[in-house]
C-alpha cells in the first residue's frame, strides 16, 4: 500500500489540474455564461485556493526541540534518528526525515507532512478546493445540460472546441470533487467525532481488534505498573452504565472490558476538537491563521484522572518506553503475553503486531508516512 510519489509529480499533477479546471473553464464557458460578479467570485476563490495550497506546501508541521523531555506519565519515546524524545502524538516521517508534531499523515500532493502547525492550512486547502471546484462543476453541468437540450440542432451551430472542453473538464471536475470531498469529510469527521489524527484513528482500530481477542487488559495493567510504579486498583467501565471495577478482576470483569473502556485522552468534544485543530473561528478563512497550542503538550479531557485510573494511561496505552538506552519495542512488549505459537498465528492471521497490522482499508502505519525503523 505504501507508495512514494516524487515531489515533481506530487505537486505538478495538482497544479496542472487546478490550472486546467480554473482557467480553461473560465475562458471557454464562464466568460459567456456568468455575470461579471460571479466571474470575480470564481477568480477570488481560485486565488485563495492557490494561496492555501502554496502555504500547505511550504508551512512546516513543526518538530520537537532537541532538549524536549516527556513529562511524568507520558511514554519516553526516543527517536534514534533525530536524537531526541518524541512528544505525545509525534511520529518520525520517513519522507521528511524528521519527527513531526501531532503527525496526521505525509501528503504526497503537498510534498509535506500534515501535522500540528500546518493542519489548518491543509484543511483550508481542502475546503477551498471543494468550494471552488464545486462552483466550477455546477456551471459546467449547466452548460452540459444546454448541450443536451440542443442535441437536435444542426451541429454547425455548436462550437466543437467548447463541446470537447466540456467533455474533458466535466469528468475531471467530478473526479476532483469526489476525491477531495471524501478526504475533507474524513478529516473533519475524525476531528469532530474524536479529535483524532488519522494515525490515532488507525491506532484506535488496532486496539479495538486487540480488545476483541481478550488480551489487551493484562498488557495495559502491566504498562500501568511500569509507568506509575504501582498496581492498577480499578478502571471505570463505560460499556453499559459507567461503573468502577475493582482490580480483584474475576472472569466476568475481564469479559466486560471493551474498547469503550479506553478513553482517548485528547477528545475534548466536537467544538473544542475543531478549534484546537483548525484555530479560532474568526480566523478560519484567513490564509495564515494557525492552530492553538505548541504541539508539544495537549489538553486532555475531564475523564482523565491523574495516576488514578486506566484513563491516565498515555496514548497508545499498549505502548511502552523506547528510552535512549532501551531496545524494547512496542511490538515486543505487547507480544510478551503470547507464547511462541500464538505469536506466529497473530503475526500471520490477525496482524495484531503494530508494525504489520492493517486496518479495514488495508492501511498500515507506513501508509501514513511513519518511519517504522524509528517507530520500533
Ligand atoms: Zn525523529
Ligand atoms: Zn513527511
């Protein structure tokens, strides 16, 4: 699934498509079909689209400072390539070759990582594409309809060049609207519904599968002990009616443990999630407006109890230190509860090992651009 696209094609293809749709549609159709006011609106939208695209290409997502130290209660994840600790939500990008704050994915179409500082620019770019291309598509379809209505007229009355351009531009505009529209919906849905980056959504689905095989809880309990130096006394189950379960843990308690009992700490509710990712509402349309926060630490929701509950575990809760002098990996740590036979079956069939696991779309962590050598 992982693919590499050179920046020449990654940026060249969108530039060619935007220029073709934006200027050919205007020249062949909009000068004739639209009022001056509508033509101005279209060209202003196109200018904003170009501006947001250029900023999305050049604005860096941010990298951690070399002296960054994780605070107590966070994983100590040492990046052996950058020689620094990764802050929470950061990953090392294989293409950019640096650790990226709140990494969402590496985008081949901007030849840049989408992360904390450029997420608003990337979202604005998607929205300007959906709006401007939607405008273009609407008037192209109107022109197509007029060609259809005039289909019985003698053909010398119809400009062959314009008809050819309509046949070329309409499918292109539909393709752009659907593909960018789906990506925009996916990004905004994740932000509003959970505040997760695309990598964190992937991580959540992986944990969900581990929950289903019933072996996640012992890993979390062991991690809690390592992280806070004491035993986990209880966890709050949100499965049916919220209830605190003691760690006497008979079999029925284990059976109740599900993915709903794992709280994603950075989910602050739809409105706050949107503001933290996209910035203050009064700046949304401004080309240079950035996000809230420094990308090194993030506010957590009210259900996170400091050192008191399973909810205080850092994300992902089945991770563990990859400290400066440690060779341990998340895979090795989460594998420790499985005997050798089971481990082989898991790797082959369920793919629950983090570096190899694929979600329902067949995406592995590497497909988001994460450098797996640095992640392990
Ligand atoms: Zn790094
Ligand atoms: Zn990158």
